[in-house]
């Protein structure tokens, strides 16, 4: 039996939900690089909604900070946990 599937855009839903909240927390699986990609894709839309504070784990923080610097996104405060 063949099951039909289709791709669903994953970024719009968390961004839509973030508009209703003051804090957004994202958990990631260390062994799944796609999770880091998803978080990176969420940064600009969240910034556009007014989010200006970012806290990240140190293990992931340096890589993310480099991407932020290259993208031109300027958070008010970036904390490494």
C-alpha cells in the first residue's frame, strides 16, 4: 500500500502562535541539525514581531550567534545559558 504525503511549511505555525505570547521557548535535539535550522528560520519572523531578547544554550549559542551576526539581526540582549 502506498501512502501519499505532502510537505507542510513548518515556520508559519510557531510564528503565528508567538504573536499571542510574550515568551517563546524552543527545545532542540542535539543530534538533529535540522532543529538548529528551524530555530534559525524562526529568528527573523520573531524579530519582526518585536521579540528582542534571545537566550540560548552555550553548546548551540556560538554557532547561532555567528549566524545572527551574518544575517544582520540585532537582538537587544543575547544570553548564553
